[in-house]
C-alpha cells in the first residue's frame, strides 16, 4: 500500500504550504512533550516544601499508579474478548 502524498494532508489548510503545516505540527508536538515532562516535575517540586521529598515522591507514585490503573481498565474494557 503506497503512502498518500503530503499535499493530501495539507490541502485543508488554506494559505499554508506543506512545510509550514509540518513545522506547525512538529512545534505543537514538542510543546506537548515539554508540558508532559514539566508538569510532574513542577508538581513534585511544589510539594517538596510542605510535605518533604519522601511525601512528594509518594504522592507522585500514587498519581502514576492511578493513571496506569485507569489506562489498564480502559484498555481491558475496550479490547474485544476472544471467545472459544
């Protein structure tokens, strides 16, 4: 199966060239990645003052465990069950 040309993805954006759209999409992806990395770091840093580094680490671990559990539940409910 051949890949569609880049113009097919850029056609709905009036007044923009393919390179401009690619740069904009790449910039947005970088900003989302930076936000995804910085939010937990800033949160742990803010919690370190009032509850200490051990408490901040525990809060971070609990938050990650809740997010992973929610993702697992979502994937289990979404996946089709193989019936024999």
